[in-house]
């Protein structure tokens, strides 16, 4: 491992119940932007697990109708 990689720090935070609200707000924005293209949208990762310490970053898993057709969904994101 190089010295730069060893300097990186990961910040963990105690579980925050607002993370589920943050996900809901973000998910709504994605749903509006991609109306009709979403197959699935889920809150994933450690912030989605109640009680678990996590990096305070909301991770989302988005599945669209045709991921090859980026011109349909990438500009809206």
C-alpha cells in the first residue's frame, strides 16, 4: 500500500434516523427526474441499516428500463 492510500481516513458516524428521511427526499427527486424509466430504486448500504454506524453517505441502487440507453436517463440525473 502506498503512503497516500495509508493517509486516507474513513469517517464513521453513529446511526442517524434522519438518513431514511434523506433517502426519501433524494429518491423523490430521482423519481421525478426519471418518471417512467425506473424499474427499482432502493436505499442500500450501511446507512440503510437501523442502528449500524456508517459513513454518512446515502447510497441508492437505481435500476432503469434499459441501462444501455443512457441518453434517456443520464441527462436527467
